[in-house]
């Protein structure tokens, strides 16, 4: 299976966009970052590091599942099941984040910050769906020829 550089460039671009969005809350959002001690989102480099670590870990986990399926340490069905569970967890996180940021104090943090908060689980879901689709198939072993000694 060849590496799709386009997908990885897309993920990097989305992580950069997410860091920019998370770093730009309105005044109430900035006060909230201070009050709730979200120090990992206060500056662009910190937000980028946070987003990159989360997205990078999801890519590493997915690559490990792909590698285990390719090396036949894990059945393809089991790999698809693991990735399906990760997709569902990311979907639940997306719905939960969307609900949290549509009401209460989080709804006053500004549109950019809210979109950035919802974008991270969406990126994770895209990563897991990509690996689910591109999970390698195991070619069956050729039959043995009884005529050869």
C-alpha cells in the first residue's frame, strides 16, 4: 500500500487551521482560557502543539493497526472493528463538543473558537475513516503443489 501524501498534507493543513481557530477566541473566551487554566491554548504554538499531539497520536494508533493487519498479527476484521470503535468515539466526542459549545458559557467564546473546538474531533474522525477505508487486505497463500518434491 503506497502512502497517500495528499491525505497527510490535508491533515496537516486541518491541524494548522484548527490551531489558528482555537487561538482566536473573543474577549470572553480569552477570560475563560485564563479562568479555566487552559494554558495549552493560550498561544498559537501551544495550540498547534496540542492539536498536533492529538492528531499525531491518532495517526500513530491507526498506523499501528494497519501495520498489525499487514503483518497478519491482527485479522482485518479485528482491525476494522477497532477503527470502527475509534470512529464512533470520535463521533461521540464531536456531538458532545457541539452540544457543549452551543449552550452555556462556552457559547459565548466566539464563533472561531467554537468551530475550532468542533474541528478537532472531526479531524480525528477523518483520520480513522481514512485508515478504515485503506486497511490492507491479506492475499491468500498460494496452494501447495503436490507434484513438487
